C-alpha cells in the first residue's frame, strides 16, 4: 500500500552541485539555494559534503556553507562524512545529521572512496559510533543498487548485505542509490524486497538518478511497497563525479507532482519549489531538468 506521507530529502546542494563543471560555485549561491529550499517546506536538506577537496572541488567550502545558512527551525541540515576527518568538520559545522556512503560494487567503492567494501565498513564504524556519541544521527548510503558503471548488474543480495551492515552499525536510515539510473520498476521492486528482508521498510529511502528516464516509474514501484522517504534534487540537478554519464537525481518538482496526484502528503509547496528550481538554473546558467518545472514556469 502507498504511504500516506512521504519525507522528501533534498539533494541539490550536495548531489546536485558536487559535479557541476567549471568554476567553483560561489558559497552565497549555495546558501541561497539551501535557504530557498527550506522556505519551500523541505524538512531535510543535504547541505554539504566534508570530503577531500582534491576529489570533489565543488564541495570545498562545506564549512562556509554550513556557517552561512539561515537555519530554519525543524529543518535537518545534513552532510556527507566519508571518514573521521569529515566527521570532525561536520561536527564543528553543527550538522544535524551526517552520512556515510558505501556501495554494493567493489569497483565503484574503489573509484569513489578509494578502498574495498570491507575497508569502507571498517572506516565507517568509528564514524557512526562517534557521531552517535555526539547525538548526531547517521544516514547510510548504498550506491550502485541497480547496476554499476564498471561491473554492470549487481545482485540484490549484495545490496542487502551492505545495507544490513550499515544498519547493524547504527545508521538510522539506509538510502538505496541507483547511482547511474539504470533501474526499471521490476528490478527496483526485487532489489527492495531483498533489502527489506534485512532492514525494516520504514528505515529505507529511495535515491534514484534519472539517467535513463526511469526514476519516477521506479519510485512508483517502491512507493507501492511502502517506501516513505525519497531523495530528490530540485531541477534534477546533479550527477556523480565517479560515475561517468550519470545524470542528476530525479527532480523534486516531478516527484512532488506525482505524490500530490497520489494524495500523499509532503508539506512541500510545489509553486515555491518550481520558482527555486528556476532560480538556481538561472544562477548556474543551466537547463532545468524538471518537466514539471518547465511546465509550470511563470504560472
Ligand atoms: P584517500 O586519498 O584514500 O584518503 O581518499 P587519505 O586519507 O589518504 O587522504 C588523502 C588526502 O585527502 C589528504 O590530504 C587528507 O588530509 C585529505 P593531503 O595529505 O593529500 O593534503 N582528506 C580530507 N580532506 C577533507 N575532508 C576529508 C578528508 N579525508 C581525507 N574528509 C576519501 C579517501 C574518502 C577522502 C576520498 O576518496 C574522497 O574524499 N572521496 C569523496 C568522493 C565523493 O565525495 N563522491 C561523491 C559523493 S557519493 C555519491 O554521490 C553517491 C550518492 O549520491 C548515492 C548514489 O547516488 O548512489 C551518495
Ligand atoms: Mg546520488
């Protein structure tokens, strides 16, 4: 059955901007985006990433971004933390939530965070433990859940193994990433069923990129199974620097339009969101990747 309510986790300031080519985007544009997103009613915004600036130059101003936002009460501002150094930065910046990120594929893990899956889990354990000792909840990502740019098909059982390891470690929520957007609804359902046999459904989030235009269909499939947390990015911004050809997350406007049609509550204002999507696209001189954003522009 469909959930009555869905929490949208807004990815655009992090997943949306981390791969933007060209000059590093001004901190003021990033904070302007985050503040506008909070004004739309989004309660959970991934605001920054405390990773190596050599690996991801666009996220090099994470501390300044976190310091520059106008914190809206009730909004959770989260940040990626691949290791203890990242966690230190996120704690100093008063992140409300942090996230460790692994993958179901060995090759992708190597390219993305320069270690094996087993090493990544060893590295995450103290990050999760220390974050929780500071009272900071930790999200866990599993990438390449429906396919890997280097290895192709990924077995659902492998996704379940990594998801369960992160959950057992103390991650409060596991976000399942179709990093390169290759999934289709039946595949999404089977992957989810494999994971849900090990991690409770209410602890799972869907993080689907839209490279092949299947993200909304895949979301419909997992919503029907009971997933009630969806990661998305306004204007469909984004991609992943270690997944060639990957396009952005599914557009938040498009997801919201779908959810409204299904009578599912989110607390997010569609018209403000459309305005925000158009604003950031103007700032970046970028095409708006949201169909709904294009259809409703100026309305
Ligand atoms: P490494 O080179 O193996 O690590 O990188 P290292 O510990 O040897 O450190 C190398 C250098 O980085 C050192 O500096 C460290 O101090 C520095 P140097 O001595 O050379 O001057 N360093 C850091 N600096 C700032 N903050 C840190 C940090 N850690 C080390 N936290 C590492 C390992 C994990 C650091 C690196 O591989 C990395 O930063 N990777 C980030 C990759 C990334 O951000 N990918 C995108 C996010 S994941 C994603 O998009 C997928 C997702 O959306 C879900 C989906 O769609 O599937 C979540
Ligand atoms: Mg992603």
